[in-house]
C-alpha cells in the first residue's frame, strides 16, 4: 500500500513539475525567431452574376467565336440555371518570421507556397427532346447540363499580420491573428493557353496577382525544445480575381471573390 501511494505521489510530482517548466526553448523571449508550417486549404469563390447571366450562346457564322444573338449559328449552350463554386482542397508549405514587440504582441510573416485548384460549376437547363427526321442520318445536337471549369494555381503568398497573445498559462497560450497578404500565381502560362480552342473548351482564368485580408485564431503549445501552434484562418480577396476575357464562362459573371479556409500547424 505504501509503495503504491509513493508511486502515485511520484507521478503527480513529475507531471506537475513538467507542466510548470518554462518549455519552448525560450522562443518567445527572442526578438526574432523562425519556423515552418504545413497547411491544409479549402478554397471557393463568392460569385456575383451579371443581370443577363442566363443567356444561351451561339456560334458565329465563321465558327471562330460566339454570340448571344441567334443569327443562324449552331447553339453552343442551353440557358444557364445556376453558377456555383464547390469547395476544393489544397495544401501549402510555409516559413515563419516572427518579430517580438512585447509579451502579448508580435508582428508575423509566413511566406508560403500554395498548391490549390479552384472550381466554378455551370449548370444548364436540359435541352428539349428532338426526334430525328425519318430517312435522314442527322441526329439532334447534345448539350452538357453541367460543366466544371477548374483554375489550376500555384501561389506564392506573403502574409503580414499582428499576433495578439494571451498571457501564458504553463505551457499553453491562445492568440488572435489579423492582417493582409499578397498572392502571386507562379504557375506556368501554358496552363492558361487556350488560343485556337472552340468556345466551349475555353479556359476560365484568374488574375495572377491580388491582395486579401485575413483573420484567425490559434494556440501555442509548448514542448521541451520548441512550440507547436495549430491555427485556423479565413482569408478573403479584396477585389475581383476573375480575368474578364470574352468567353462563354467569364461573361455571365460580374465579380468573383476568393475565399480560403486554412488549417495550419506551425513549428517554431
């Protein structure tokens, strides 16, 4: 009985001592410190449509372009009934640069390389059923009722934000983060080259550079030689990111704003 009681007291003493130690390798006491991050990203668009976004598209007489006026050319699409943006997943790798201002305030930058596709889904009304003429080999045209246009992006992002931290409780600290980031698409231009494609096969394109504002919350968890910080962050582009070239996919849209939901693990 005495041995069991001694063992319990020893375990409690060890646990209490561990949680009362100032773990983290002294990282919070340094004027500058560095680290790295792994990120999971969910991306979607907020879409604002034009007033005449439902219009069907028709080929021009020469077949090289399209029009919204039926002048005898072949119909390309049926009228639209919905435009949406399903969330798509991506991942990122980043680097941390942290400047300590005081016990509760830091200035923080986390340059990151982001691999994330974005999707806009176009849903069309079903075409009326047509019966082919008897004795002819001409079959009625077929139309797609749903088309997903994927924007492939490899982004280099430079966020800059203010980190406001709670007082440290043993080896735990909560924080709020707010700021802005600059994003630049470094993907090959070959991925957006569609010259000579038919109107229905044209690509949907985004601007290569834009600014976003972002906010998030997280927790600093201190281990013996480092700290780990799980963080949830939301970012929202400040302006329209759509490249408004003359295509059947860009024309129905007035503006697109890009939204990111990011879960990160930081090691510092």
